[in-house]
C-alpha cells in the first residue's frame, strides 16, 4: 500500500489489523495498528526516538499529538502523565478509530481523539508532541504548523521528530524564521533523526 494512504481521510482498501507491542521506559503497550495507517506493522523509528525522551513528557495540562496515527505518542504520555489531557489529532478515520480503541483497551480516559474542527478554538496547549506528517508535502506541512504552533501556551513546549534526510534542518530554519516569537532549536540527534524543540516564553 502506498505511503500516501495514511493521510487520506478514508483509506480505500479494507483494514488488515495487526497486533503491535512497543515499550516506553520499561512499560509495555499492547495495541493494534492496521493497513492504511502510518506505521502499520510496527512502531516507526522516528516515534521510537521521540518516545525515548520520556523524561521530557509533560506532567499536566493540554497536550496536542499532531498526526496521532493509531496513537503511540498519546497513549504513552497519557499513561505516564495521567493529569494531562491528550488531544490526539488526525484526518485518517481508520487511524482515529484505532487510537480510540487502543486508549480504551489500555484504560486511558484522558485521550480525546479528534479532527481539527473538534478542538475548541480558544484552547491553548501546554505541550505539542508530534512525529509530523512530512510526506504530505512542504506547503501542507507548513500550513499545519502555522495552524498549531501559535497555539502553544505561555511556557509551552513542542517536541517534533523529523528525519534529517527529509529536511529536519531546513524545517527548523523555517520555523525559526516563521515564528520569531517562539524559541526553536535542535534538542537532540539520534540515528538520522532530529528532535526539534519549540518553546514559548
């Protein structure tokens, strides 16, 4: 199945469900993914690297998972930080159904799986954690970040994982230029991926 399907609203082909297990800080998450979604057969390397920064997870507040897929980032943060509310945002209906089911299976009541129109317009985020959908194209990605990065609360922080070969450094330079009111830098580099940090004072 082509990579593009994971960011369409309704994948054309029937779902093939797959059981996936991943681990964060020694805690195991047994979930389901499916064809027609991002990271359909195992946790992808970028998300694995982002979740290895579990010491940085927000402890409280509203957290946006931008492009949540079947939910690995939301599930991990919601599990380790029960006083957060995770807004798991996606356009892919199959991904969203999986994320809801995975959260329910894990007993996580602090995960809200939503489309953009279901997020209150006045809601600010204490944190944004995302493996953003780079493959939607530069223009669409920039528009996505223009929509959501300005909604960081004062003192808020975004952590974005981007593959170096897919333009992590140029994306960081664009963020720094586009959002002078935010402080943006490279937080870490690991196995060809950058974790970018964006904060609002």
